C-alpha cells in the first residue's frame, strides 16, 4: 500500500470529470490512495459552452446517444431525471448537457471510494508555483479563452449589450456563428415555428456573417444507412495502411463516389456564390457529392484518428488543410439548426452578402464568433509548463500544438499531462464530448497506477498472496523455470512439502494444548502428488483417500493401512475389498453400504466409522451419511467382525461453531453406541479447516467493496463479462488453522471429546497444503478480442487453476525472462488453450505495470490445495501438467509422473 498520491486537475469540464471518474475507479481497482484537487473558477461541468442559462435553441453538435459519464447516458438522464418524452431529440440543448455534467460531478463526488478524496478550488491557476505540492498535474482546460479583436463582443458573454434593431456583423461562419444568431433572436423572445421565425415585440437584430474562407458551414450529413455502412467498412479497413495525405484523399474520393453514386471532385467544396442557396440544397439533397465526402470523413473518422494521431501525418500542413476543408461538411450543425438559419434568412435577419468580404457591410457592432485556435498560447499556464519541462515545445509568439504521448504525458517526465484541444491536431479530435475516440485520460490514469504500485503484476483489485521462501527463491530463478518448461512443457505444477510439516504441527499442538489427541489425515483429493503422501507418512500422519487409485497408490508408498481412512462417496466392491484387505478404516455412508462391507469382509476383521449426517434443522442438508437415530437402530448390537472404531463427519463450509454443534451430536451418539456395546475410539471431524491466502485484510475488504460496487451498477464492470463472482473461497479470514481448532477444542463439546477419551481426527487438504505449491505457465500470445478487450494467452487451460468456486483470487507473479523489457503498462485478461469463448484463467483483469511479453512466465502462488488437480482436464488431447518437486534447489518429477506407482 502506498501513501496518498496528490493530483491536480486544471479544468472542471467534461475532461476533468472523466479524469476524476477514472481516478476514482482506479483507486478502488488498484487499491491506491488519491488526493485530488480540481481547479476551475466556473461551476462544475458548465463552463461557457454548457452554461445552463443559455437559450435552449443552442444545441450540441454530437448525437445525444454518444454522451455518457459514470452516472450513465445523457439519454437516460433526459428520460429519468428531466422527464423528456420519446422520441428524444438527437441533438439536445447545450444547457441540458450542462445539467447532466453537473449532476455527473455530484455523482462522482458522492461515490468516491474510501481512499480517494476530491476538493474543489473555485479559481484559476495562474502560476506553476501554485502546483508545487502536487505529484501529478493534468491540464484539461478545453478551449483557451478567445482573444477578441478590439471592439468585438464575446459570443457567449457579450451579447447582452447588443441593442434592439442593431446591425450586427459576425466574424465567423461556423457553429459559434449560428449560436450567436440564435442568441440574438430566440434568446430574446423570438420563436421558431413550422411556418418560420416569429420575432419578439422588440425591433429585430440584423446579422451579417463573415468568413475568411468565404464558406458557411454545411448541414451535418444524415446518419449512415446499413447499406452505406457496409460500403464504408471496406474503406475503413484500408486506413491503417495509409502513408500519405494524398492516399487518404484518394480513398475519401472513392468512398464518397461509392456512397453517392456520383462523381466527386475536390473543386465541389469551393465556396458557393450563393451560400444561402447551397445551405438549402444541402437540406434538400442529403447525399450530394459534397455531403457524401463529409459523410465518409465522419464515418471513417475514428479509424483516421487512430492512424494519424501521434504521427508525422498529424503534423503535416497538408493534413491540416484537409481537416479544415472537410470538417465544415462532416461536423456541421444538425438539420434543426440549419432550418433555423434558413428561417432567419427568409425573415431578412441573416444576410450572406458579405460572407466573403466585409467591404460595405452595414454592421454597427461586431461579434467575434471565432474560437481560439487549438494549441497553447504564450503566457498561459500551459506555456509555463512547456517552458519548465519541455522548452523545445514552448510557444514564443503564437499558439503551438503540444505533442504528448498516448498517456497525455510530456515526453521524458511523468508529472505534467494534457488532455484536450491543446494537443490538436497532433491528437486528432481530442476535444469532444465523446469518450470513444481517444484513451488519453484512461491511459494517463493507468500510467499513474503503474508508477505508484511496486509490483510486476497484480489483479484488479489487487490481492497479494503470501509467498513461502522456497517459492520466492523459485520465482527469482527464471532460467531454471525456463529449462523446466522446455523439458516438460507448460504449465508446470511445482511442489514443496516443507510447509505441510509446519501446518500439521500447528493443528496437533492445538490438541496438545487442550489434552486431546489430534490426528491428521491428509485429504489426498486436494492434490494427487505423492510427495505429500510420502511426507505425511514420514511425519507419522495419515491420509484420507476417496478412490481406488488414490488408495492403491498410497498403499504402494508404504503407508500403513491403519493410518488411512477411506471416505469415498462412491465405493465399488473392488475398492471396499482393497480397504478390507489392508486394514484401512472405512467411512460408511449408509446402512446398505455397511451391509456390503459385512458381506465382503466375511470372517475378516474390518474397522469402520459410520458417517453421521447432522440435524438438517441446524445444518445445511447433506447427501453424506445417516441421521443419529438411523445409526442407533442399525447398530443396536456389535458385529463380530466389524469394529465401529469411530464416527465420521462431513460438514460444509468452515464454521467453527458448526463443528462445535456437530461434535455435541457426535459425542451424544458415541455415548449411546458405547452403551450398546460398541467401543468407538475417535470422532473424525472431516475437513474444512480454514486458511488465509492473503495477509492484508484491507485488500480483501477493498476487493469486496469493488465487487459490490460492480454488482450494484455503481462502477463499470471489471470482471470478465461482468461476472458477479457470487461463489468464492474466503481468501482472507480468521481465525485459521490452529486458532480455529483452539476455538473448537476450547468449547464444551471439545472438552467432552477429551472427557470421553476420544481422539479427534481431522482431514485437512487445503489448509495443510498452504504454501506447498505454485503453477507456472508460459505467455503464448498478446492480442485483443474483436471488440478491443486486451488478452494475454497462456499455455495452459482453465481447468488447471480451478476449484468448484468461481475463481482463483490471488494475484499472479510475472516472471520476465531477461529479454528487452516491455515498458508500457498493459492490462488484460489471462486466457487459456481450450477453444471456447469463456476459456478464461482468471476472471479479474491482470495489470502489468511494466508490460508483458510473449515467452514470459506467469506464476500462480499457493495453488497446491485443490487448484491444480481437482478439476484438471486433458480435453483437446492436451497432456496434463507435469508435477515437479522443488527440493534443495532442484526440480525433479514427482512419483505420480515418474511411473513408479500406477
């Protein structure tokens, strides 16, 4: 866990909001503490562009369906909060967007995770000195304030001074120009109706738009049809291979011709001698060649953005001129706005006569409707940043486009980052309400997380597992692991039985403390490797087996039958006979099974432990065993050849109280069996001894908080296909192992076990294998799913790291193999070898702060208990993983794979 990271965000507009939302989510998913301060003198989310007191006739230029925040979609907000009726207008008022952004800010602040704070400073930052306390700074200020020529009014704040009946010249012929026209008409009480424009009672204002290009912005092309989408897809696939602006222009011509069925030439985009007529034609013929090339540019724009951004093409003057030429035809006003302009022309309030030249224009007042050019201007905070850390980019006497890295950072440093218009056109289209064109802000947050987490890999959220010294040594021996992979293939199960001795001793010591003889019977179903059988044999413990092969293999190691209990759910006659012949204690599941044992034993002696099914009114109903009254009736008298050596329990879960309650019932039954002439010596409590994989309780709480937030819809899903992960082992819990057993034995029921002189048998699997194994797999590929989701393919399959729970929830360990390091952070899901869509190794994404490469190794720690073998499959005829024993710095095949024991 790191100290709090201090972050300054300059600008509380859409980009600043996005940054806070991403940092909030990252705080939860990366378990990092962020202290965020947002600087902006304006109200949250509003700014000049989205002020909530502007006329509703001023609308956004992107479709409403494309606008979303962590709160949800703009369309849902309009339906559910504002109560707008269907069908929704595709281009709502900018004031509506302002309300949405403001509420989204409130939602972001109200839903911060516990380790993330946001404070607001309602002021502008004028000097870098004010930012000295912050480790990271993001400039997300959007458009720079326009510097209007002397005597010209600001189109957002200066129109209140325009008197009724004024003759207004408008410098600019694009979207802001239209906004100014509507503010001076509808904004003063005029109304647009089906019959045109109806002015208010005051004398109307007459307006004269002007433009250096002599061109007025054109209507936004109508949405692409399904047939046109198919046509344009063919051209989209060619864009990544474009190497010049001329190639791009030729492709756009071909696309426009294919869509319109007409011949397009570039001279068709020249300014018209009758702009009003051209505007009307664009409405009447939405697929004119001019509109079709605009449509092609707009629909291919995401692919063009990906190809051109951060490249030499973006810096070329030819590309800049192409964007200036096409954007008026691709990203013009929606139809509803163009109709309003035409209505104002018809009403004599808008005159295009002076569009190309202001000579003779009768305007007595001028509005500057030209926004500041993209880039960073001299004297601004951004310019100070550049002078300080990137002087080669700093502006001198005119605005400059800042050249950022894909994560928004300036090259060579990690403190300052930029997101928005200041980087255009180097980052094409970076100033947009849409969050689908660029990943600058998410990648900036990802870089921050990589800088402040000391790990080569971790899951989201992090769950750092405990590592035994032998495992740490192994993970720091990449050459040895590579050699083993080369010899035995991936994946490998690496085993070490040393921790097993410690774990067993902790349980027997708890018994000694309470005067109860505790015997350990290792549950072999937890791991098939024979190194563990051999170790418990040598330590004087026993084994619990559940099949013929398990039993025959254990016997072949030299384990005495007296130290084996057979607890199989299904027992064939062959299995029972093998147990009888070798003096193995048999856990008897039913009276009928007891009858079979009697028949098979004949005159031979056999030891059994009837399995008790505890009261279903108190316990979860179980398919294992018989109720007390059933056994009492059946065992009303001893059998001459079958000894009831003890009682057996099979309890679900890990509750100490459940074991205490079950022992009450078992000791009562023991007393009644003794009264009937039997001489039981032990109670076998079965397994379910708890353990913890994690030492950090806060991490476990953070994981559960994040999962709850996902499942409640409060954050975007982070698990594979939004898997709710309803069923998982408690990877952090307490008490565990000896403390847990102390609690059981310290109860009245535990005391009664001692009073009756009974041994307590325990059948741990997972808990005694704590720290005894790891799985190692090789990275086979790095790619994206068809929708762009990052994937890391491993040479293994999901059954080789799976139990009956939903997922393995311990962070893997990344073991690079000494090649050139992959420096960029990478986040992806680990997927496996089976040919099915849900072949996912772990259902949390894994974050690699320093990247990951093909050939690297991924280690899954502490997997000896169940994860390796309980569900492993050889589907596709892929061989099962080999099991290697780590001892004295060497890796050797376990007997299960050597063929010594069949």
